[in-house]
């Protein structure tokens, strides 16, 4: 069956169901599970932020924190790129990692599609850039039962990636509404990124062997995060997304067909 030129809601639901059936790890935070709440939880800080007066000083802080949010987005993106490079020896593992990040934030508990935030959209563009520029040209093989040699390492880091996306979305929401965040919140975010860096550092030699250069990656994706607070949203590149995740979608369809045939007891 020739896949359509864009990913519709049924396609996304199909992939979502497939991903749930082959979850990377119990560490992955799904919509019905929460990370252990930290003392700097955005849900606790929300009431504090609402009490900050809208003064010139606050406005200045807001602008500085927007710059910091963009910087944090770049740092998070570099780690996402590192994970993709580390998993590139098995396309299934790499695509599974990417789709976990995307689906977690655009599929609700009732498996209904919701519009992705600007943070998620930018991360998708980062994934597309890494995939199309560095991974796709290598013509890697997709195996339905494949497993990257670095999958366990990335499994142990999924909670940090989940925190990075969730917390950055909260920061952006507050700053977009004219508020500002307590400085300690950014300190805590940087600490989480540091933990992620330390985990991935153990595979630095593998990254270098695959041609990964951190500073070059930063410079190539920096412009994407300049759109974090723009009025006009990024256009969702559905065709390119479909092309990237086509192997997972095709496998999901094959598995659905296999289950239907099996149910006929032929």
C-alpha cells in the first residue's frame, strides 16, 4: 500500500498504539505516569510566578529569560542529536526514541491528537535536520526486531529528556504571558542537563567515530530556536515527518494486518 503524502490522525494513533506495545523502558514518562515531583516543580512555582508584579524590572528579566530559554533549547537539542547519533546503528531504535518524544506531547490520555507546542515543533525540526543530513545518507538498515548497542544507555536517560521537554514548555508558557521564572528554576534545569551530559559522555568516542561535532551542531540549529517566541508558528512539515517515520508506520500497519489475519483463524 502506498503511504499518503501526510500523516493523518489514524496514522498517528496507529504509531502510538505500536509504540506502547514496544515501550523502550519503564522509565519513559507517559501521560498516565509522572516524574517524581522536585522541589522546583513548575506546578508548585506557578502560584509564585503569578504574584510577580509587571514592573520594568520584571519586563527586563522576562527578556533575559527568553534568551536563556532559547539557549536551553539549543542545549537540549544537541543532546537529542547525540542520542540519535548513538542509536544510528539501528534505525528502529533511533526512530523509536524520536517518536517517543513526539507522541508523548501530541497524544492525549484518550489518544486524541493535540497541536504540538513550539518547543516540540522545533525539536521535530532538529530531528529532521539530523536525520536528513547525517543519518539517512548512510542508508542504514531498518530491522523490525533491531536493537542498538547503545539502547540501554538511552533508556537510562529518557527521564532527563522528558524533564527537559516538559519543563522548557512550562518556562515558555510563563514567559509568553509576560511573567518570569525564579532563577533557581533555571539552575535546576541546568543541573538536569548536566546529568544528561554526564550519562552521554561515556560514549564520546562513539559519537566522534560517527562524525558528531557538538559545536557545529549548535551553530546549525541555533536559528531554529530563534523562533521560540515568534508570533507566527512554525509550519508543521508533515510530508518530511511521514518520510522519516515511514518504516515505523509500515511496520505498525504490517503488525495490524498480521493480527487481523490471525484473528480469522485461517
